[in-house]
């Protein structure tokens, strides 16, 4: 049986991307993921500094999302060692990625080997094979360095940049951008999971040149320290400010009210529903897709992988993108 022709590339990281991928892997598409490596906290941060390889945490979660291995194997892969020993805080998957990188001599080769072992559906591309550091210039002119430190500063972010420069992207990732029919910018932490992929110059250029339709799945809730009080148009404007206003073709927004008890729960974290300001979005010359796309069976607010994957698959099929 041949590979499906519909080539879909999901770009992102963090917690939002795996949710989206779990739904999309069930669709008859050729699926790829372009994943951030800018993480510098927790197990990933320790591995980055001690082993001198890119942060593996977001890659690990994407592998788990796309894997069709036995549940016990995935549980083992995602197992995190408890505090109090030399492996404190590390996850088994991160350590396996380190081991395979050492064995193959190459971070991307290690990912490919592990993907084969865990029967991953689709291709996983780190945005680069080399470590990179994320920096943010704030509205007040201060510079904050480190993916984990940026939200902690709790200031309005003006501009992101990477070091060292020039950041060297994975060539296969650029090819995937050019070859795709649909590119989905996933939900997730806008400044620390999503934009770090997009601001690499070659990635930005490829997104501008590709014939693929580019759609952005907007976050449902704001995030303290990154997008406090942001509307959907504010999210989109941040993307425009970093990669230009001629890249994203459409935005997908959740259009149903959030239950009051959920709003109260998130208010404790200074988060609130992202309002979608239609008039301003329309003025940004973008297609607006309004749907009920959250999973109401969860105790936290998450996009529904089934609803979202069907919506995205229909976007390819109806060619109205």
C-alpha cells in the first residue's frame, strides 16, 4: 500500500503539539513534526549542559504521541525517575535519546533509530541538530536569556532571538516545509515552544516560499508570563512580528464559552480564555475558522485531538484552504 499523498507538517513543541499529533496520526495522511529544541529546564536542561546535545524533552513527547508501540513500552519510555538518586528528574526517554545520539554520533540519527524501535507513525525533525539558546527582549528593553527564564520574568515580550547565530536548521526540516500541502502551527506556549522554530532565517524563508497552506491553531487560554491578556489577534500579531504577515493563511479559534468552574480554576494561574476579536482578525487578511475544538472530558482545558484532526483533514480535502 502506497504512502498517502496528503503531506501535513505540524510545527511546535510543549504540551499542545502531542495532543494534536495523537489525533492526526489516525488520519490517512503523510504526517511529519518539526519540533523545538530550545528547552533548558528540568531533565532536558541537565542533559543539554552535561551531554552537549540539543534538548530532548519535546522530541520525546512527540515520539510518544506518534508511537504505536505497546502501552507498557510507552509507559517505560515516559517514566521519570524520582528524586533522591543520580537519575533524579530524568525521564527514560530522554536518556535513551542521549544514548542513541552517542551511539550514532548524531542527534537526528538517534531520533530516527528510536522512532523505528517505537514504531512511530510519521517523521520527526528537530529544528536543528545543534543546541540553541532562546533570548527575549522585553518591552522595557531588558534581555532575558533561557526558555525557562522568559516566562518567569513576567514582562511583556517584544522580540525573540536565538544564539549562537546563525542558527543552523536541519536540512530535512526545510525540505519538509517545502514538500508539505498543509503546515499546522500547533497550540502551545507561543514564545517558548512555537516561535523558536519559526524565527530561524531559513525556516522563515521556507515558510514564505512553500506552496503549502499554513494554518495556526490558536491557544484557548492565555499563559501568564507569555500571553497575559492576549486576544487571538495578539497571538497572530506576535507571529507576524517575527516572521512577516504573508506566511499564515488561516487561524483556527475555539468559539464556545468555557465553563465557569474551569475559568475559576485557570484564574488561579492568572490565565483566562483567549477572546477572538473578529473585526481585528478580518483586518489582518486571514481566513478565520471558528469551531468547538476543546475536549470536554478533561479536567483541564485541552484541544480535542479527534475534533481538530478531522477539521484539519477536511481542510485538505475540500481544497478551500
